[in-house]
C-alpha cells in the first residue's frame, strides 16, 4: 500500500478550532460494518447505541500543560515544549532551536521557571535542565500553574487571550484524566461528560481504564512511500490488572470491547493474550495497525476524524477497510462534520 492511498481532500474550514459545547453535543457518525449502514446521531446518545454488558475502554492519560514561552538573555523570544523527563533531564522541543547554544539559559513564563539547554539532539530537540528556583514545587506542579496546553498545530491560537487559554486548559483534557504524561489528548475521550459516563453505567455498560501517554510522534508525518516501511514512534502504556479482569468478565458475559480512541486500541492490541483477552503489563509500544492486520481484542471503536496520510487513519482502516473509511469520510465532509481533535466523532460497530 502506498502513502497516497490514504489521502483525501480536506477543506480548511472543516478543521474544528473549538470544542462542542457541551462536550457530548458533538455529532456522531455511526457505522455498522457488517451491514454497511450508517446513521447520524449525537455523542450523548451513546447509551442507546451500545448494549448492556459492553465494556468501554478509556485512556486516562493526563495532558501536561508543557508549552512554555520565554526569552533569551538577549531578549529574543523562545518557546519550549517539554516532552518527557528521564533521570531529571527533560527532552524538549526548543524554537528557535537552531540559534541556541549548549549551556544557554532561558527564562520562562515571566520568571516562573527557567531552563538550561544542556545538549542538542536532532532537529529542534534538546535535553534541558529545569531550574525551579526557590519555589519548592515540582516541574509538573509548576507546569500546572504556569504552562500552556500543547495544542496541535492545526488549532490556531497564536498568543491566545487568558479566557481562551483557560477554556483550552479544561477542554483539551478528558474529564477522567488522572495519569500525567501526555503531550496530546486522547481526543475521542474529550466528548464524555460525567453525566454521560453515569448514564452509560446505569444502562449496564461497564467502563475500565488503561493509560497510553500520547507522544509528539502522533503528529509526525509518514514519509515512507510504502507504508509497510514506516517506522512507528513509541509510546508508554500501562494496562492494569483491573482492566484485564474487566475484559475477561466482558467476554464471559458476551459483551463487546469498545475502545474509546485509537490510543486505547494500541494498548489493548499490544497486550493481546489470545482468545480476545489481554494480559496486564506496562512498557513502550510501537504497534502499527494498518489494513490487513486483524485486531485480536477490539470489537468496536469510538474515534474522531483523522488527518490524511496519518497512522491513525491507517489504524481505523484496519477495522473497516481503507476504501470504506475514505467513503465514510467523504460522506462526513458532505454532511459538514467537524474534523480532528476538537471535531466530531465516529462510532464503528461490528
């Protein structure tokens, strides 16, 4: 398969710049794969579309507000996006990284914290050391106070005003987020409210959580002409024993496993143990699901509409087929669905 096989025309006005209000008012494109039939609903109607005994699998990763603005000693503007901490040193994207020098110190968010550029890596990536000053707080705590949400580049904000930044802090985070570590949201989960989760539970639709810390690699373009040659980025995951037990119970009662988002799919399929079951564990996954791959665990998927030529579009195509997904996307565009992180959703049922 060629990369161009996963291309489609997307008018810029179809890229959502803000989230639906309330969250569960987003539109929902429902498609039943076996029957090849579709209907158009709202996310709040999920309890009517799923069955008692089904199991929702939610990714509880929490997005760190890890985008920081600051200045060099010379007065020039700088932006630092913290990606991951290891042994006290953060891997970060620094712009304009090409102009910076190893050992240079930059002040961030009006002096709330500072960074020392310890070592240049590839491209705009650096290893940076964070100076917490006399705050007594951890890096994560200071990010929660002073950092900005690392919105994807297709959501245009510029120097957002305080009100817009506050809205993004709330809306670019799921209501059940708890495990810090992501630099991007598991966007299918953004549609859920506490009330919707309660309504699903009242209908007998069970819920369990896994964790996959969405990394910057989710936005990296596929450059290989033949997609089988693509080298997948790695992301850290945890599938707890509680999720293994919940999935086993769902199988025993004949319920379906409904993954909320492609990130939940990646965790479940990385931990497949045969017979539709999973094995608890943690680590890093580079799983790359594409047409021709058979999913072992996931029966249904709630997901957003994904970028052309992306690994996420390829994963969704593994579930329903490339040609069908592109046909459904064309229908969604014709019906003016909103695309990407703040956009509408699709429910793929068996």
